[in-house]
C-alpha cells in the first residue's frame, strides 16, 4: 500500500511542473492567421459594397460586371486564405514545424509595421485614422506573438504534444472564441484597406 501511495505521489509531482509550463501565444497566433484568412476573403466583397476599386484591376480589360469581378477576385483569393487558415489550424493542432514559421513570419511583419507608421502619419493628416488598425496589429500583436511562441515552455510543448492532445486542449468553445476574434480583426483590417 505504501508503494501505491509513492507511485501516485511521483506521478502527481511529474504532472505539476508540466502544468505550470503551459504554452503561450497559441490563441493569439491562431486568431492572427485566421483573421488574415478572413481579411483575404472579405476584401473582394468590401470592394463591391464600398464602391472601391477592385484589387484585381487587370480584369477591367474584360469588361466584367462588378459582381463578376468580385466573384473572380474571391475565387482567386481562396487559395491564399486557405494557406492562412491551415497555418492557424496547424498551430492549434500542435504541428511542430508551424511554430518557427509563425515566429519568423510575425517577426518580419513587425518590421513591416514601421512602414505602416508612415501610412498612419500620412493618413492622419487628412483625418483618416483607419491606418491605426494595421499599425497596432503589426507593431503590437506581431512581436507579442513571436515572443510568446518563442518561449521555452511553448517550444517544449510543441516538441512533446501529439496532435490529438493539442486538439483536445484547444477544442470545445476555444476555436469558436478565436474565430470570433479573427472575424472582428479580419473585417476591421479589410475595412482599413479601403477606408
């Protein structure tokens, strides 16, 4: 009976340190990737509803209707949105190779954030502050995601977790809450593109 008690005690002590070393930044990174997918998907429709020039202006030579141009733009954007969605889903599922890609990608986007400061300054002189959305995303959230995903606890989690365990941890209401944030962020970023 003492041996059973000792065995339980040793199992409890080995679980405790793992629980304290939980991964960081996964939710933010998934929301970022899924938000980018949402932005890519809504941009063609925003160009239709906001009467803004379509980003596939090369289709003008074919004299398509605005609706046809929007649908073609949407179809062209689908593969790019799918790549962003898969990147977020890969993080949610604990795919090891996705973590370093996300760290590098968000680090590069942080550097692009300094370019967005110029756009913010230029737009604010005319009273347009929509450039603040990408500036905040690139200068605050991108480096925060890169930093949190590069923490030792997160790296350790990605090297030891199985996809099944990761999906269980990031299941239930978790993906729906992240998707909600992604939709809000993606639509705001899409609006910032046109406004």
